[in-house]
C-alpha cells in the first residue's frame, strides 16, 4: 500500500481570503475578480432561478477547469471553469453558473 500526499502552506502571517458577489445584466461573458493574491482555492456559486450550480477549483487542477456541481447533484469536470491569475481569477462562460441577471457568490483563498 502506498500513500502519496502533497501539501503546501504559507507562513502563518499570511491569510489571504476574499469573498464577494457578482451580478451582470449584460449577456453572459467571462469576468475577472481581483483579489490581490494568487488563489489556491476558488468556489463560485449561482443560487438563481435556474437552480443551484457551483464551480470549484483547487490548486493542482488544470487552469481553466473546475469541478461543476448542479442542482441534481451531478458532478463533472468543466473545461469552462476558472482560470487562476497571479492577482485573482477569471470565471469563464459556463452556461450552468455564469448566467445573465443571476447573482453569483464567490470565495477565494490563497
């Protein structure tokens, strides 16, 4: 039996957490959130009229991908996900999450 484990930690003095909301009444398009740090985890949730949908990205996942979970519990890896930047992240156009006139809530941790 082999166990492989990977963990990286920042010094105790560094606590990068940002939360926010995003709403756009224009046609759905990718958008960038500036956090001031490079996130190691991002979650974007849409609890709108079309039901719950959420994207999650963890450090180590391919850039531009995310775990997509929708209302019925179905989970899949989306290639229209979250792109990590040195100063924040971009949410790509995902038709389950990034919807015109629907409130998104997000959290990013560095």
